C-alpha cells in the first residue's frame, strides 16, 4: 500500500500556525467564559487543535523539538498516525500562558472585592467549579495533544509536562490558590468554628474548598505526596485550631460542670468531629484528628476521670461509666487504671455483702451466703457486659475480684478455713435438690443450678466442694429425698463439663447405682413367693459412696430378720463372689403407733430407732442395759438415740429429768403420747453428728490432699527423671487444678517421698531431685 502524499497525509491546506492559534483561542475563550458550545463547534475546535499539532510547516523551534516520524505501510485494520511531525510544544506553551493569564484575572477580581470568610469561599468555590469544568472541556479538545506529544514527553522522563487537565490544576495551584491560601484557609476555619459553636453554616462551601486542596494532588506526584497541598495548606492549620479550640472549651466546661456532664460533652464532640470527617474532610485526616481530640478531651483529664470513676461505681451510674469507658478505651494504656479501680471496688462490695449476711450469726445460712455472692456477681457482670462491652480486660477484673472475695472473706476467716465457701455452696445445692426445697413462683430450678455453676467457677478448693457434695448427694439418694433424678444428672453433667470425668466419676457411679438398685428390687420381689410391701434395698458400690464400713455390731430386729436373710440369699444367687456389708446406720423404716382408738401415728425412724421402739411391743418399760443387750448398740450411741426419742415424747425416763447419761435410768413408753401430726419424722440428724461429719469431711480432704500431692510429684518425676526444686514446685502448682496447695505442703510431700525412696536428692546438688526407679 502506498500513500500519494506522505508530506501531508490528510491532504489538508497548509496554514500559518498563528492563524490556527487565533481560531483556537477564540474557542478557549468561549469555554472559560462558559458560553454555550454545541457539538459542531466542539468538533471544530478539536479539529483545529489536531491540525495545529499535525501541521508540517511551522517555526524551526517547533520543528527542532520533534523529530520527523516516517510512515511505513500500515497493516489492514490499524489506525496509527504516521508520516507527520507533531508540533506540540508551541501549543502547550500557549495554553499554559492562557491559563496563567486567565487565573491572574480571576484572582485580581477576588482581591479587588476584598472578600472575607463565607463570601470569599462562595466566590472561590464558584471560580473553582467553573474552572474545573472548563478545563475538562479544554482537555477534551486537546486530546490529540495529550495522546501523542504529552504522552511521549512523559515517557521520555519529562515529568513537568502534564496533560491539559492536570496542567490546569498546576496553574490553579500556582496562580490562584498559593496567593490566596491564607485567606481561603482562614475562611474555612472560621466557618468550622461557627459550626462547632452551634451556628448553621454552608458545609457545601467547606467541602468544595477542601476538595480543591485534595484534587491538587497530581498524578505525577509520588503516592506519599499526593495530599501534600491539602496537608500543607489546610490540614496542619485545622489540627492546630482544633487543639486550641477544645483545650479552651474543656477547661472552661469542667470549671462550670461536673465530670458526668463533661463525659456527655466530650462524647458529643468526638462524634461531631468524626461526622465532620464524613461530611467534608479527607479520610486521611480522621486518625490524626481523633488522636488530637482524644488527647485534649480525655488524656489531659484522666486524673479527674479516675477520681470520679469510684463515685460512679458507688452510685451505680452505669450510663456514665459506659461513657467514660468509650472515651478512655481510645487511649492505648488508659484502661489499666480503670480495670484496677473496678477490681478493687468489686472485691470491696463482695466482702461487705458477705459480712452483711454473716453479721451477728453463729452459723451462716448457705442460701443467704450464695445469694449474696450471686447478687454481687450478677450486678457487675451486667455492668461489664453493658458498660464495658465485655472487654476482656474488665472481664478479667471481674473474675479476679470474684475469686478473691468468694474464697477469702469474713466467713472463712471466722472459721479459719478457706474451704468454707465450697462447703456452703455444696449445702446450698443440697437445699435446692431436696424435696423440701422451696422455690419461688416463676423460678426455674435448672437456671438456679446454672447460677450455682457461676459461683463454682470461682471456687479455688473444688475438692472440698466435691467431698461435701458427694456426701449430701449420697444422703439424698439413699433417703430418696431428691426433688428430681433428672436434675441430679444435670448437675453432675455440669460439674463434669467444668472439671472433667475424674472429678465426677464417683458421683456418676452413685447416680448409676440408684437406677441399678431399682431394677434389682424389682427382680427381688419377683423372686419372693409372697409380696413384701414397703421393703427395698439399695446396693451401693464400695469405694464410690462416702459411707464408712460399719465397725460396731448391731442386732437386726426379729421382725426384719426374715427379710434380711431372704435378700442376702437372693443376692448371693444373682452375684456369686460378692459380699454384702449392711449399712444399718443409713437404713430407715416406718412404724405405726396405734395405742389409742382413733389415734394413729406413723413414725419415720432410723434402723436404730426402729430396733429400740419395736422392743416396746413386748412390754412398756426397759432398763438401759436391757435395751443395749437387745440391740447391741454401743452405750454412747444408744444414749444419744434414747435422748432423741425422749425429746419427741415417744419415750420417757424414770427420773423425768435430763441427766448427763441414761445408763442408770429405766426407759418407759409414753402411753400418753399425742400429736396433731399423723406422720412424724423421728429420724432427724443429731447436731453433734452433723458437726462431727463436717469436721471429719474437712479432715479427710486434708488427708487426701497430701496423697494427691505425693502422687503428682511422683508422676512428674517419673516423667522428667531429674528436676530442680523450684521447677518441681512450679509444675505441681500448675498441674493441680482442684485446689491450691501451699509450698510448705509440697515440701512436706517431697520429704515423705524421699523417706519412702521414691525420689532422691542428687549428690552435691541439694536443690535437684531425681526419680528412683
């Protein structure tokens, strides 16, 4: 393919460049004077600019600037311009000079009017909007120049050559903004201050003016400098004015208002400033603006905040506490002191609550005690949830405070026993799970048990709780006084989830034994040829139940002996090789009193009481020795049981007075016994027995702990083989979860193990132990 006229491929008529510019300038005047330009006129101006650039004759300066471009034959489908020289420099210079002159004229008009503040911004933003629009039109007219001459110059590394639209911004910055920077920035800051003072202002003017600063970040600038004009001309001054404004306002406000009101004001101001970022500030300002405001409004007044925080806690001002948290949380280290104050406050309130429920009482009611703990925890858990947004720092403060006052308080100090809290918690569970428990209307027993687990989580000596709970559970199951077997299972599952299988293995076995015993009794009644109404036996797994084996003799009443022997025969046939040990002290029965016509009573008795009362079917009076001979009870226990029956007026002593012992007395049946109740429970536990059981439980816990510590030391040493004393102590303390042993108890256990030759001290290294296989 050949071109007939490579010197002028478009075949256009050659003209003088001055003529081209004269025509183009008229069009540019129309653009910047905002005259109406139709599509036809726009294309004429575009063609004029194109012809100017593509003209092959012109001044030598222009020609020298651009080398000749030779045309090669084009492939079909290509649209490359070839065979022409681009004369772009002259046009670029003339457009630049035009923009400079135009902006100087606009600036002089503004300065002549001596405009200030809002009027200045109105004029400035209008000029900016018009200029930006006109420059976009001019950029379109000069697209041929942008695509060829400007593009090639920039590719050659000349970064001071811009596309026409960017050139317009450069000229605006140099000839309009720079001379007016102080006036425009001041006008913006004045309007912002008026807005802060509550006046209505035209935020559109502020937004447009600030946007002009932002848009002057040119494409040719490095990314980190693209907001340089905005930062230097506005942001720096804005942040300084903001700091000054809020410094004065905060000091003045605090002199005239209390801290809670200041918290509202500070919160309001911070929100306003963040909204200001959304409305008209550049997003890059948000972080530094927030930092400046937080420093002035919050950090400078932290001491006042901390002093007021305790008062807010004392007066339950949860909303104000939440406001303070929302302010202080913005500071990296501001929360630590609040956390310490909250922790100390919760601990103090908890100790006072425990002291109130135990004041002036010989013994603490488990229900009142646990209720006091729960009330404190619920109150401050709600506070942490709502006012502190469940911040982990404050959750930790709540946990530490609750752990402190729930384990060591006036109740535990009075008893000189840190295991008092788990003991009372176990007894509270017993009150809930017994049939005699009284639950208020609308209360759900399962949810109350879940609350118990909240307290259980903070108990350090969980082994004490386990021992008391097991003992009380055993009595509920044996005496069939559980309010619900399903709830018993639920509680065991909760404990297992918190402490693991090993912690609840015995509890689970006890629970299983009750179901197994029901099936066993059904089979026993099928085994018997004649029904035995009211007779049942519970078979308990040895080692799982907390009942000790009987150490004293007891004669089963003849009336019950036949059933006793029949069940033993049945069980031997069911399970060969197993031996039954009868726990008579845990057995119960029911006797019917019918001495007088129309006067029948039913006595609920222990097995020992039953054996004594059944004697009086034969005669009405016995000596102490005769009763002991028939029952085989030891004198001390027999004396206590007889005194208890006398206290119920079922029996009476011959002297009629309460002596220190009944060994020399005759015991008579009270033939005049009467009561309004038909069913009378004589199987009330003796106070001395209950107290002894509590003391024995704590003693057994201490003994078990010594064994647990020894077992743990052996296990660690068997695994490590050789370990320093300090590391062994730390490892034992870390691994024991159900209680916190003292260092002295661990040292004692180590000494015992050395004597038993489980471990040795390493020779010449007294602080190192080694395992002895």
